C-alpha cells in the first residue's frame, strides 16, 4: 500500500493514528482455534493416575530402560522428560503415548530435544504419529535428523535427511505434514528454525490410515538396538495449525516521537514466518547491547521495562525504545527459553531530538531478525528529508 504524505500535518496525523491504532489492536486479536496436545512437563508427572495428574495416557518401558520427568531433562522451567536407553536389542525401548483429537488434514509437531551421554549411536525413532507413521528419527551413522512417513497405496517408506545431531546440545525440532487424505501432500522438517532440505512433496496420503490420533515420544522403536544414551524432551506440542517457534523484533513504519521509537515484538512460526499465538503467557526478556538506551512500555517512554508479557493467544505487541549516548549502532535483543531468540541491529546517524529533527534510523542488512523492516527505509528517509526542507 502506498501512502501519499500530504503537506497538511493534520491529514498526516490522521493517517498515522489509524496505522498506529491498527498495530495496537494486534495483541488483542483472538487466536485461531486449534486442536492438539501440549505438555511442558511442569506437573512433575507423566500419567493421569500420578499425583498431580500427568498429561500422557500410557507409557511403555522395556528392560533396564527408564522414563523420568525430572530436572535433568528440563530446557525451560523445573522439569522435562528424560529417556535412558541401556538396551542392546532392537524393538520398542521406552516411550510415553498421548491420544489426541484425530488430525486429518495437517500435523504440526515441535519439541526441544537433546541427546546426551551417548554410549553408542544407532538408528531409532524418537517421535511418532500413528497410525500414519509420521516419524522423527535419529539416523545412523552420525547420527543425523530424519523425517519419515509412508507414501502411496503400497505404503512405501520415504524419508528426508537433515543435518547431523549435535550431542549435549538442545535443539528446537519441528515437523509438518500437510495434505493428509490427498495425493499432493508434503512433509517438512526444521531444526533451530532452519529447514532441513527442500521437503518431501507430491506424496500420496489418500489411504485411510493417514491420520494422526496418537503421539509417541521417547524411543518407541530402535531399528538396530545399538543406540545407548539419554534423550531429553521439553515443551512437546502437537497441533493442526502452525505453532510459535521464534521471536522477532521489527521497527514499524510509523512517524512517532523522535526520541521514543516504536518496536514491534512478535512470535512467529518457522513453517510460515507468520505471527503465531502464544501458547501461554510468555514472559519475554528485552535487552540492549552496550547500554545504548532503554525499552519502555508506553509511547512517551516514561515506563522503563526489561521484560514484557505476550498474553496467551496473542502474537504481537508494541514496546518503545529511548536511545541514549552518542550516535552509532544499537542492538536490540528479545529472548525466552521456549522460543528461538531475536536480535535487531539499528544504526542512527544522529540521535533523535526536537532541536535537530533527528536522523533516520536505518536497519543493518546483515544483522536483522526482521527482513521486512528494510522496506521501511525509503519512507523514513522521505519523512526526514521533507522535515529538513520545511525548515
């Protein structure tokens, strides 16, 4: 949309007040209804019969393997799931199972996952959606990430191979299958927000079995029985819609106060890049490198904050930043343990002030978490130059 900046300040004010009002309404837009399952393991338990009740409907453990909901497996909060595989035989090892409302069109799965204390590598299924047999696997040698499922009338095994799994390191792992029940389905895999390969496309998933109504996490199957070690899971979620995976910071195209800059904070989905609702009240930490200014909750920059909450169901909210010190570069940062962090580096040629009209804030092309913010540069320069001519 092109906005014609008229000489009359009243008209321009009306234009920008409408834009600002629209942006301020974003946090209060209702989230799209979705179906699925989620567990952050903060109950400290696994099964409904536990006290307090857990979220999973069943579990299975073979031999000396163990399932534990404890501090050792926590990526966020107090607890996470730890699966320890000590067996040397193929087959089912140790897993928990949840029954979900049947997902018949799309399946989205995400979890924080860590492999540690590895004694030996081997091919193993670590997450599984049934009866469609949508699987996240560790693929030996390596091991590497693998997404697999059954394709066509003969249910032929097809798979997508990703990057090597780094031991002792948490990764956010996400998968998506779209087009269940059709002959043009696709399956994709992301690790830490980076898509692995180009995806599996043109899949024939018309078979009646291509539905997901059960989710299994842990090590529901080992092909070789050679893998030994521990697998940690936290914040496991399954849905029929894209889920929030990363934070993003953007500098909106608004006039605003010269010394109090608007900044949009949002949650986004890896699969679409679009805003995605917060699954709970997400307390996001805000930071500024080099003590170059402070964030504020209000448009007058009178209420400094170091944290803000994205309420349940909200995907975006606006905060404000007042720069301080000499002209130069400032980097904004946003972080939360359950989402990939964001940073946005901004340069200022002259610190904004009422005396000199300020200099344009420009986005560093190499260091932004919001590629779309670069599009704001021509508009910001135009406003600045027009102000200088008017003087």
